[in-house]
């Protein structure tokens, strides 16, 4: 394989060192929240957000007052985007069916899709008010039928952001708290004197939010590991130019100072042109300070000889967002196996998915795309199986097989669960002591 790096980001060792520091901070903070509850949460909010209201939870009057600050156009835009997300989530929910089948005469097996009973949705907003994240988590949980939906979002410039609160409210949240960072994640998962704990946490966030979710997994469920934004552009000269590639890279690099952005191409001309175009755009982009840091430390430009090599590298990196602009977009769709979401062709882009088109923007990062997809309505549902036997003949047949198989493993007590059914429903004399004989004779 011939792979050339025209630009590299931070080494894996450097990134691992940053992760270790984050882990330590999060661990100590979560312990503090568990020990001191609301007092710790209030101190953390004051320290990081300079925000100490009488109550972090918004009343209905608070919500109405905030929504009233928006224009009719702003409200209509929020509702349009939310409708696209809800429509797609409903179509996904409709594809998930409860089933019940008769596998043998008198043997009924089935499963039910049951909503998680309480979910905590984190909507980022300390640096940029992430209106769209409310659709992705709150509205999608509502479609799934979650009975209790809690939403936390940090203050924006010292106070609740009206657009974010509107989106959370329209999405169907039952409780809205203006609370951010580790303190929000900890409060929802662990619980405090004023916030009842939830069963599951969902939503994107910075490295500290992602690490808090990771450490709390097991105590509560989580949707996936969704850390700092990642983007990859796969492009050739037939479908993209340097301006398009650079725009798509920087459009995601502005999320934070540690947002990986990678160009993968088979054209040196396109690679070199994109590097130059990135530098030009950084002189005029209003969010250049953030985007420049991500590009400097986490930006990469990789040139491969063949499309097959590009595919292999892309699957290995397993980026959160993958923008494909080539002469064979559908080939990448068919063959890519590890990513968060694909954006196919030059007419679409990651921002469409982030804000309005209808697919969910909470996606796996840090190679998690190798084993999970993104947040969707199915993440809020638990598939539970059940069984029942309706005839004496079926109870006897399954019981006989079950007894012998239990004894094959040495479980005499398990076998007796089967034997007692054989005796009661089949009229077959299978004494407890005889169960051991199954292992020896197979009869």
C-alpha cells in the first residue's frame, strides 16, 4: 500500500496523554457530585459557567418567556428541522416490529420493543447554542415513547438560550435544566436532592462530557461514545475542488480546538490545493481561532494511489462524518463498514445532517463506528424476548430435550425444572434421580 501524509496531526501518544488528564478530572468531579449532590453541582456551575440561578429547572413560565423572544421565522425554522428528524425517526420506529411466532406446535416465542423509561438528554451549548441537538435526542426519544425525558443544556453567555430551550420544549422534554458539562451528566445519572436519576444518557458533548458518559456506563445506559466532532472528506478531482474540500473540513473544525479533520484523496493536486485553500479561508472565517487550532493539531491530508487504498484507510480511521465526493460514491456506500454517517456527493454536506435533513447527528467518534452506529429511535428501545408453551405435548417434548441438554452440562437442578414438567404434563415417570442417567445413557 502506498500512502503519503502531506500533513499529520498530533501523535497518538499526545492524544492519549490528553485523554488521561480528562479521565482524572472527570473521575474526581463525579465522585464529588455523588458525595455532595446539589451543592457540588451548584459550585461547578458557578465555576465553569458563572451561572447560579435559584433553580436550574425551568418552569413553564420561564419556557414561555424564552420562546417569546424568538421571531416567527426562527420558530418556523426550528419546527421545520424538527419535523424532518421526527419524520425519519417515525419511519425507523415503524420498521421495528414486535413479533410472535409458533416455532413448534404449542411453542410460542416472541419479542417486544419497550421504551427506556427515563432518559437524560444533553444538549451542548456553552460555546455554540446547539439547537439541532434537541431534535436529535429529545424529539427522537419522544417518538420512541420514552415516558420521562430530562434535558440539560448549559447557559449561553450567562443565561438560557431561547432557541435551544424552544427546541427542547417543542421536542417534548418533561424536565428542562439549564446545566452544563460534567455536572449535568453527573446530576442526571447519579441524581441529586432535586434531580431524580435517569436510566440512560444520550447526546453529544466535549471531551469531558463524553468521558463522564463513559465512566457512568453500567450505572446507566449510554447511546454511544460521542466526543469531539470528527470529519473526513474523501474526494477525487472528478467531483470536488480545493475550495469545496477546504470548506467542508473547516466547517467541522470550528466545533472545538480538538476536532479531527482529514482529507483523503488520490490526487496530489487536490491535496496541495486544499491545504492552500484552508489557509486562505482561515484568514476570513469568523471562527478561525478555533478552526485553526483543530487544523494545526488534528488536521491530516492523506494521498493514496488507488480507491481501494482510500477505502482501507477510511475504514481504519472510522471517522464520525464522512463526506464522499468521487466518481464512485455508491461504491463507497456499498463497501464502507466503519463510520458514523455518510454524506454522498457534492450536493449534500455534513451541515445538512447536523441541522436539518432528518438523519441524526449524534454519531460515534474515536473509532467507535467499528462497532456501533449513531443515535436513532432504536437506541431508546429495549428488545425483550418472551416464551410460552400452550400444550401438554409441547411441554413434554421440550422438557425431554431440555433435561438431557442440562445434564450434558452437569446442571441437575436445571434438568429437574424440565423433568417436573415432563411428569406433570406428559404423564412420564422421570424421577429426580433418573436425571443423572441422561448424562450416562443419553436416553
